[in-house]
C-alpha cells in the first residue's frame, strides 16, 4: 500500500495514473502510520523514489497540518535518520593493511532527507523552525557531500522564506552565533557561505523602525 501511495507521485504521469487507478479500484485509504512508513522510501537509493516519497509525505501531512505533534514526530525521525546515515562503509584492506577499496559514503539517503525537509517545511511551527535551523547550521549545511549540501541549502532557504517573518527572532541569533563564533578553518567555508545566503533571505523579513 505504501508503494502505491508513493507511485501516485511518480515523476512519470503514466505511473501516477496507474497508481491512482489501482488505489481507487482496490478501495485503499490512508492509515495513521502512513507518514512514518514513507520514511523508508525517502532514504531509498534511487532519486526518483526519494522525490516521490517526499511529495507523498507532504501530501499526507497537508491534511494533518493542524496536528503539529505528528509533524514534529516526523521532523525528529528525519533528523535522527540523518545521523544514522552519516556512517561510512568501511574500506576494504588487504592483509598488509593496504586500502583496496576506499570507504564509501552512501550520501543518497541524506539527500532524500533534505528533499523531504524542503517538502514539509510549510508545516513547521515556531519550535520546529528553530530546531531545523539549528540542524542546518550545525550539521546539514556541513555535510561531506556536495549534493547533500545543495539540497540542505534549498531546504533552509525555503524554511526562511516561509517562516522568516514570524521566526526572525529565533533565526537571527542562530545565524549570527555561527558567523561570530565558527572557526576560520576552511572546513567551515561552505557553511559560512550558506549562512550568509540565509541571512540575506531573512533580511527581507526584517523591518527596521526609524524614529524621525
């Protein structure tokens, strides 16, 4: 059933129609645990499956967006799963300790998590915005893989665009603290550049009151 729901959001219209017909003909309906089960496809190794699953998750949450508890649980699951997917496959070495196959970074699941964060960002409340912004600055934007960093920046920019007006007071200290205190080490250059972009996005929501 989960896969049929995900197929309804497949990039190919033909697959969408087939899934919709199957869903209707069998008489399927959404169930309470569907959103959490979709996490399995959000971290799928195939890109089109990850994107379809992210759209499918957003559609489920759209109808339950007043239930901030469910959205919060999904957000927590996504961030916890990101931590789990940071582990590298160990290198293959010979009897002399020489590396035959280097360690492998399976970055695709982390990319899927970033895409999912983009799709569900509209449903975040103030507390979730602060939580995910902290995650972006401390971890997501510093991911070891370029594709994941790009996806994370897309998610972060959209979050600021959607919630910057209401959450400027929470977001600004997070960004300023990083820019003021992050080491000048080259490892932080990508994050620093991304945070500058986020500050620019947030600036659009800041209103400076001037007394004449």
